[in-house]
C-alpha cells in the first residue's frame, strides 16, 4: 500500500502554485463525507432476505407450472425437501403418488389454457413415469419386510392411477366436444399423457402380486383415509361452490 501511494505521488505531483500556497498557509484537502452503516440495518436486511428466500419464494412456487421461472424450484427444492420428510417406506410411496397426481394436475391446467405444448407434455409424461417407477420400487421394498403393508400400498397406488386415468379420459372427451369432433387440439390435448398413465396402469395390473392384506391393517388404513377425507371436506366447505 505504501509503495502504491508513493508511486501515485511521484506520477501526480502537486502543482507549483499549490506548493507555494502550502508554504504560506495550511494546505486544505477536498471535503469528503463519511458514511456509517449500522450493523442492525445489515442484520435486518439479511433476515428479510432469508425470509424471502426460505419462506415466501417456496410458497409462491407452489402455484408454478411447467414453463414458469419458479417451476424448477418447486420440483427440485420444495418437493425434494418434502421427500426427505417422508420417513417411512409407506409415506415415501404416498408422496411419490402425490407427486404423480401433481404433475397430471399441472398438465390439465395448462391444457385448459391452451398452453400444453408437445415438449411440455413429453416432460410431464416423463415425470409421471419417474414417479410411478419410484412408487413401485417403494412398494417392492415394503414387500421385503411387510407383505400386508405392501399390499395396501399397492392397492392405494393402483386406485390413484385408476382415478387419474378416468380424469384424463374425461378431459379428452371434453376436448373432442369443444373441438367439434377433432381428435386433438394443439395446446389442449392430453392424449399422450393419458396413454402413458393407462400403460403404467396396465403394467402394474399385469405384474401385480395377489396378496390379501390382514383385516386389522386394512381396517386401520381405511379409517385413516376416511379421517383425511372428512378433514378435506371440512377445509373446502367455506370456499366450495354449491352444485
């Protein structure tokens, strides 16, 4: 630092007039302003940024769909964190099934808006296959230790696929009616996705291991799912429209 300062003084000497003036009176430098930054302000800014990054952004990404800027955050950050919270093998299968349903719901939303391009549909179809494979792998892992639990997980997963297949078939029928009999409409068709879900459903049915779960475990699972259904109905009552 000293060497740089000396070099600067050598290449930028004071004018002769300034030298003469400095011998007569005190040399006056240019005025400057001192800016103080409070540590508390920095801490507040950092805290606000952390809240934005860890809370607000993840919440906002839940509404993202394929093609949105925040969609990778939703899939690769939010959902991966939730995957780590699924501690039991059955919970992991449930979550992969939920992810599959989320991908199909996103595709149907894009199709209703005419934004389901071929590339996006292919991306969603690949994601549905990946979640389906993960769920089936989880069921196979459960079967190694608990055949009853595996049978119940398999029934739940197969039921979810059946529901989603029917929903997509209904969407296709509405599309045909809206298009005046045309089989596909650019941006609106979910035919490829429907075919992939139905193919997965057929493969699962062909490879299904017929195991009758115990009555006690099946009854306990039905009671749990029934409680969830009632909780869902109660949560949507304030916002649901009358038929």
